[in-house]
C-alpha cells in the first residue's frame, strides 16, 4: 500500500465516522478503532477493501447471502427486470424476466 492509499483510506474513514450511521454498530467504538473498513469490490464469498485485503463475507445481506457477490446472471436478470418494472407498490409480484 502506498502512502497515498493510506491517506485515502484515512480520508474515507474520517468521512464515514462524521457522516455515516452504521446500524447495530457502536459509533464511539468504531471511531476509536479508526473507522469502518472501506470496501472496494466483491466476488463470490469474498469482499476486498481499498487496501487490497480480502475477507470472507460471512454475514452478507439478504440479497446475496446464498449465492455470493457479483453473480452476473443475477445482476443481468435484475437489470432486465428494472428496465421493465422497477417497483410496483400495488401488487406483490411483477412478471418473470424471460431470458
């Protein structure tokens, strides 16, 4: 990691501490520890921070916990669906995307 990368990481962590609320996180403790990890990318079960460190994501959100991050077939289908109907509060379903 270069000195510039470390400065960028510190900059983003400072912004996060000052302007971001992370649910279910002790904000004071997070600030004392230097701020949150700043994630840059993800693929499958892995997430990577802006320093190039790679982590196994064992607590993913509900949208990808069973299939992993960056699954092209899923993102492609979501994109197609959003181009058709992005939201419909008046019904519980939208038409299936035809591949």
